[in-house]
């Protein structure tokens, strides 16, 4: 199978390319970049691929559709909103790692992204691909979830789906490594500033909030809003989403434990670890989400510790999982990765 | 003034010694260590004081009281519980950085510390020295607060004291650098394990929980319990206590802002920064607690971001602040420190 | 093929196990540990393999030889020196990642390792497996090189083999991440001490010095000694060996460039990058050694920058490379790894 | 004494301001910045001084000379080369932390800095202020040494001054934290790139090379050149300069030890630690240079380990030391700093 990849210069694109290169169902990868006007070797465009001279081609939708059977977009916010139309019209398979078609409402997109939205009809047709809960099989345009959203939704799913908690009580204290902030050097990710530091950013304003709320609502209509905070941590890769919720009267620790076991017992990429709380290094290098849960009867509060590799499960890994589902390959193809330990 | 310092080998003791050496009211410092049977030069006992040959002396209460006008204990849990009696009997001034006499209840101590408690009468006589709220003037035995407790209590004080919040809703997601775990090498603080990682530890079991609840109750009798979690972060120094609470009906952002201004406008070591959320590096190297607050009207939730240097405001710095209060020195003596930036 | 692995608890053993699990020629892996007296599941012995319940068995040479076609030892110094005999007697294939049989001289071993040596005859039979230079094909007992030795020898090989340099001028300033110091927590690798720090250790006394000198001598009999220093760096994985040598009269930059190209142009795991100096992250996650070289005509000095992943090329990766050679598998089997970027 | 400070936005300026604020001989500090056209509060210009509203003024030499008794420049390369003239003409005291007037030769400056030089006569009048070796007393214009140069020159001084070594053999492998690269975010200091990495940069081209060679020549005319490499390390503050030299025939370890003791026994800011090799954390937070030395008789090579805080001894601290010398204050005023431990 021949696949296209637009946006090789960002971290998600780089990691996705590494996965696809080894994928047994992928015969070739065409790379594209918007800023190019002529072909350039990959190792000039991204020096860290220092011996790989695969040509990176200027982007055009005609070329992409002519030369590939599907395409991945690993582009920044504001790119695919302008490009989705011809693919949807042609029913050409797309997996879009950006946030542009994740929401189903034009106004919501504009409010949280501060950019023009894709057309409303495109938003309607796109499938929000939280791969562990809804398969991308038979879907044309998959909007791959955000990294924070993935960790948080997988952490909350059993509780919200089974209606065990006070839905007004959801508080998420999420922490991310700097690779989540992208490749462009900035003041907050300057080593001298980020090292030995914790920095809260975008309080109540992170653009992953609406896709979390949208999905929680699809599971339980009573959900209205969540309290969601993000802290930048001096690590390169990894997200820990620490979630606090109050349980409904009558719910106890054993019932909570049971719903997590029931929900995740058979899902290949979600490991429920009970009261053994996972640390980030357990999942870095993998497509896994590890989830530990501790119930405190004194405060009737459940604490959920959900960890992922933001560039794999939170981006490129889940994109390949959606790709496997979309084309009915083995779901775990090229994703049985071992943690990068120690 | 001649002062004694027991426990120079730990991080808090090391930092305390550095502060006291420069204190204008301190004429001399006698160092003591329990494990010694004869005098040894400091740079043998703690190689990082590599040119300082001050003798470290074997500990005895008689020697301490004979040769000093007051004494600091920077010892581990379980030490001063066995030693407090003669000092209290003699009304000899003590500032105790350990947790042994912070709680006012023998059973509570045993439950959270898993050790034998000091006698109940000693617990009653000790003063919990949260220095920004209650002066140590005229106190004999000051139990210096824990690092997590200091950041959390200063973050919560205006809201709890002014009764603005649902007291059942307090959730604290606290993060600490590794120096908080002490000097003894352990698996979780091994560089290879701690670097590039976040590790939740002691869920609902951290020994600072009871002193927080005890103090909150002293401010507002309705407080019953808090949800409190601790995460180990790959930084050396610093604590961020991220606090979430639901406000009572009718409370808005302006009222919250006002109580923080009223509470902290004139306190020298607490800086209220409004919605500018402080990062950890702003306070490392100082005795300051910086506090930012963001109210989210959608969820009626206040998020408080309270940061301190765990070894200064969270230990040795607050101990010197208590010392200054106890002996009526200028409260800010030797504590007008600049942040260690960049 | 059924293989045994003794020493799963250390970092090299952990990484080796991860590689072997995916190796297409390995049908099963038996794990052994010296300290066990009965079988125990892997995730009890090494909690970071948190779902893997493969039994770890007590060690005995009879069991190892009965149940496997070859065995890897990933044990500490001082273990295989006592165990090598029966395997050599039986001509049972061994790849030994420890330093115990790398040197060919009993006195040298004792001088640098401060332990009893394996018998002299065992030392003579063992093959020093610097896999990019001498194949392990038909060898019975392979002593897998040390991590510092691998980076340094590959960096120096072209210059020493082609006799371009003043052999008395070799200076190596080598830097390693903390995983090289092993899994046991120690004062120097305590996060609080190692973070924000550089620490020189074992000056002129590192146990990899004699295997480097032994191998250099095998290439050029004039070599007598090297100046070799090691610095502990606050990173988890990776070694940079920075090498300085004076060239012989008449040698220029072009000649140096040519010998590196000639030596490494066709070796799959050594990438010569010319004056583009490699950083450590280029190789972490791979079995590659990347080498950049800058000649300074003003000082007639060549600076060689040689980087490896200490746990792969410097341990488990090279062990698999030796395994592939030993059993005539494709040399690159299971070793075409992509760098762990970003 | 009223002092001016031009360039508060950079790290050296920030640290210098912190020192000067506490200096007992400084009554007031006027801050200036080139890019301003009107006064702005400091905490707007540098948010990390978050409560300090001292006005930062637009720069003009008339204002600086009218309102102050001396001025510090903590500006980037290429600034004071254009501004030095009026100060030299007026014999107005200047301490210049930039490299612009360190060299005594116009062509050398242009070759290493790739910028236009200050006039030759200005270069001649400026004093290279390596404060531990030549006092700034009675000097008008002090060019404060570079950070790498300070660590390297102090490490080499006894050997070169006493003529104990082969002067063609000097090799310096210097490592620096990211604060040395300044405040401007760049690809190499982006956290995601710098963390878990070592990066060699500017091989044989670092602009501190010529000031090192110039100073070594002033000590020993036979010096021609040095081999000097710089590696970026994932720490915030600190430099380790590891120096290798061959000794002359007949020199032994005891003689080397003696010259270091003789040279540094009475200097307040240089601590010679013998064969106890200093790590970086011993000096971070201080104006000290700690130096350890190990002689290897097998290779006749001396290894010198010289560590400093790049922003204190390597910039602002040495600038204050020069200031103290210039105005005949106690040399150690405001510089008796304790290491920032742990």
C-alpha cells in the first residue's frame, strides 16, 4: 500500500514516518511539505534524519490523490481546515493528526482555535477517531484525537460511560513534556527556562478541552463541562493526566475497580493497573495508555492516573492504529512496541 | 547569639546552616549529629562543604543547652519525638524542622508516621509555626511546618478563612522536586528512574495531610478532609501545589481576587500574582510563596497555583523566619533572598 | 532457536530481553537469575516489566545447557569469571556482556577489576567481540566489549590501523549517562546530586581502559597507553567519546577523511558523518555508532566525536550483533532500529 | 555610589543586577536598554523580575555619564565596539562584560567575532580583567573575561606560568550549560533537543579561543595555539573545563601539586582541591573557581578539572570582583556566596 504523509517536519510527522517505514502493509511513503516549491531530500528538510535522502515533495492534492491510496496529515492547526474539501468530495481516505476537524461545530472551533474553521459539512463527515472506543473501519476522514484528550478520555471513560460519578466534579490536572509544544523554539520551552521548572499554561483555555467535553457528552448526555489544567514538565516525551472525580452515593472502590477491568480487560493498548499507579516511563516508546486508579473513601474521590507517550498514543501511534482499523489490518500491526526503558 | 543545629547531614540542615552562617544576629553555630561518638570536621561528615572544618559534635541535650541559647533540629521523623521532653521541661527554645511535634494528637501521629509519638503533653505545648499566619514570638517549642503543608495552606488560607468555598471540594495535586525525598539514594530518586519521568507516590497517605487538615480546621471548623496527591518531578528543588476548589453560590472572581489581596497585601513573604500564574523558578532560592489564582465561572472552580522552594520556605527559610519572630529580630533578617535565576 | 539469558535484573539484561523477544530467529527465551531459589514471574523480579509473567528460573549451568542452544550473560563483574569453565569445556555457545573474560591476562584483570580472574586458559579461549571489526562466526565464547570501549575503539580505529597519528598522544574525554552506572541507587547517581551537575569519576582507573589498550595494540603494536577520563552527565542513555590525537607529520584533513570513509563506508552500524558532528540523540535507540571528525591544522590535532547508545551498541545491541554473526543470521536482524527522536 | 547597568535583559545583566542591589557600596542603580525609546518598568521588560518596577531607561552615553559614577555593560557582542569611545575619551569608568574590547588586535576580533571591531586605540586602552591575576585598580575600561576563558585560564595558569608543560600539547574539552548560550530561544537550546543530549558546537571556532591564547602568551611567550572544544550540556548553569597537557621531562605529580598550592593558596576565589575532583554543583551560586588536578605518570599527562558558575565567576561575579578592585572596596564584598546546594 502506498501512503502519503504531509508534514514531516513536525515531531508527530517524524515519529509517524518512523512507524510507517517499518509497517508491513506499507510498500512506499510519499512525503509532502507545504513550504517547498521543488523536491528536497529529507535529510536537508529535517537534519535529524541525517542519512535519509527520500525526496520531500511540494504539496498538491492532485499529486497526493494520484500517487497514494491514502494520506496522513501531520500539519499544524489551521492547515487541513482549508484542505479537507477535495478529499471528502473524492472520498479519498485521510487520517488527520491536527485538531482542525475534530470538533463538530464551526463556532466551537473558532472559539478555541482562534482560526477559521473547515466548512460545517466537512466537520460533520469527519470521524473523531478515539481508536480504543470506536473503530475507523469504513470511515473516510479520521480526525485523530489530541494527546491530552486521549489520556484524559481513556482515563475517564469507564466512570462516565457507567455513570458512576458526579459529572459536575471532573477535574483534570494534566502534565506534558515539551515535545507536546512542538518543534519551534519558544521562551517557555527554552532549556534554561523549562529545566528545573514547572509552568502552568493556557489555564481553562487549552484547545483539547472541547473535544474532551464533546466525547464525554457522546458517552453521557449529562456532562456539561470539565475543569482542565495543563502544566509543562521538564521531560521530553510523555503525558500524565491526573483526574479527580467525586463518586455518586453508594459507589465503592470495588465497583470502580470492576468497571475498569470490564472496560479495558480486552483492549490491546489500554492497561489497567489497579492501585499500582503507572509512571510515565512505563509507556514512553509505546502505543499504550496505562491507567491506575485509587479511590479515597474519606473524600469520596477517585483519582485516576492515566499516562501515554504524547507522540505515539497521543499522535502517530494512534494514527497508525486508526490506519490499521480503516484498512482492516491487524489492529496491533507495527504497534507492539516495548517501553523505552530504562 | 549562639545557636545549636542538630542534623547537618540532611538537605534541610545544610541549607539552614548556610542561612545561619550569614545571619547578623548569630554569633556562632554549634553543630551536632546523633551518629557521632567524637568530634569530626564538617567537610568529612558532609563532603559538599568541602573546605569547612567546623567540628560536628556528638549530640547530648546537656551539651546543647549548656553551650547555646536555642537549638534547631533538622532531624528525620522519629528523632525529636524521643528528645523533646528535657527541652520543654527546661523551657529551652527549640525550632524543630521535623514532623514529630506538628500534630496535636498521639494517635494521629502514629497513624500517619507509623512511629511512636512524643508524649501527648509535649504535643500540646508545641506551637505549629506557620510563620506567615501566627508569630512564634514567646513560644518555646516551634514545630516548623512541612514543605507540602506550607505551600498548600498558604494557597488555601484566604478561601478557607473567609469561608468562600465548598469545604468538601478541596483537591490538591502537589508536585515536588527530588530534594524533598531527602539525601538517601532510593529507587524512585535514582537519576535513571526519576529523569524523564513523573511518579505519583503515597496516594492519600502523605504524612503532611494531617497537619494541613488540622490547620484548616483551626481556620474553619467545618473542614473535614482533603483530597491530596503528591507527584515526584524531575527537578531538584521546588514545590508546586495546584489546588482546586468549588466556590459557594454567589462567589465570583472579583471577590476571590479581593480576599487574596487583603490577606497577602502586607505579608513580606507571600506574593499574590493574580491570574499571572507563577512558575517554580520564580521562588527557588527565596523564602517566598508565590500564589496565582484563576477562577473558572463555567465550572465554579478556583484553581490556585502556589509555589515555594521546598528547602527554604518549606524548611530552613521558614525556620529562620520563626527564629526571627521568636527572638523579635526583624522578620526578614537574612531572608531577603533573590530567586536563583536563570 | 531457544536462548538463555542470565541477569535480567540489570539494565543491559532488560534491553537485551526486549531485543530478543522480537528476534525472528529466537523461538523462546529462558530467563535465569542467581539470587533466586525458585521460579518467580518476571514482573515480580523487575516491576517495570509490569505485565510480563515469564518465569525467571534459578541459575544452574546444567539447566542452561540442557534447555537452550546458547546463553547470554548480562551479569555484573565477578560472576562469569567463576562460571565460564563448564561452558568452555562443553563448547557451549556463550555471549558474555560482562567484563570478566575481555582481557587476555589474569594480572591485568585483577589490577583493574580488583577481583579474582577467570582461569588464564578461559581468558585465552574467549573472543573479544568488537563486532564491526571481527566476526563472532565460529566462536564459542564471546566477550562483548564495554560501552566506553566500543565508542572509543570505533572512533580511533581508522587512525590507529592506518598509522596516521602519534600513538603517545591519544587523549579520550568520554561522557556517559547514568544508566551506564547500573541500576543500584548510589550517591553519585541520586537525582538531586546528578541533575544540573557534571561529575568526573575513576580518573585513570576506569576498567575499560585495559580492553581499549589491548585492542589498539592488536591493531598497532606501537601503542603503549592512553589518557582516558570519564564524566557522568545528567542524561539517562548515551555515551559521547571525544578523542584528541596529534597527527604524524605530513598527514592532512583530506587523508583523515579518506581513511574514515574507507573504513566505515560499508559497515552497517557505523556512520561516518565527516565534519557534521553527531549529537547523542542521533543514536539513542539504535545499534549505531556515529562518528564525526574535525582536523585542526593549527594544532595538528584531530578531534573525533564518537557517539553510541550505551545500552544498545554499548551492550545489548552489540550482543545481538555478535549473536547474528555467531549463528550466521543476517547481521542486521532485529537491529535496524530508528533513533528515539525527538 | 551610583552605578549604571546597560543590558538588563540578558542573563548576565539579570544576575549582575541581583548582586549590585545587595552591594553595600552601591547606593543606586540606573538601568538602561538600547531598544527602549521611553522608560519602562523592569518587570515589563524582564517578566521574571515580577514585582520590581524600577524604570529601565533608553540608553544615551550623556545620560549614563551624567547620572552615574561608573557603568557596567552586559550587552551582546557588537554593541560596545561602537560605544566605547566617549567613555574612554572621558576616562569614565566602564566594566564591559561583552567580548568587544577583550582582544588587543582589530584583525583578531574581526576574524573570531565576524563583526567590525572597536578602534585599535580603544582595544589598547582596555584592560583584560582576569581578576584573580591582575587587579583592575586604577583601570578605566575593564574588559571582563569570557566564561570559558576564565575557567580555562585559571586551570592552566600555574602550569603555563611556571613553564612545566609542553606548550604545544594543550587540549581543552570544555562543557557548558545552556545559560551560556543566552536568552534567545534557538534550535540547539530548545528543551526537546537539549535534554538527554550532548552537542558539540563551534569546533575550533569559539570566540573565547583568542582571549585564552592572548593571555597564555602574556604568561609564557612560547605559547602558540590551543586545541579547544565546547560541548553543550543539559544543565542550566555551570562550566567544566577539562584540560589535558603533557608535562616536560622531569616534572612529577608532587611538583605540579606544589605550584597549584603556591599559586592559589591565598586567592579568595580559587580553591585548589588536589586530586579531589570538583563537580559543577560545588561552585554554582558562587564566584569561585574550583580546580582539581590528577597527574598520570603512565602518559605523562596532567588532567585539570576547572569548574565555575558561568554567570557568576564567568560573568557578573567577576564583574563585581573587578568593580571591587577598581574602586578599592574589599575584594570579596558581596561575593562571599555559598554554593546553591543541593
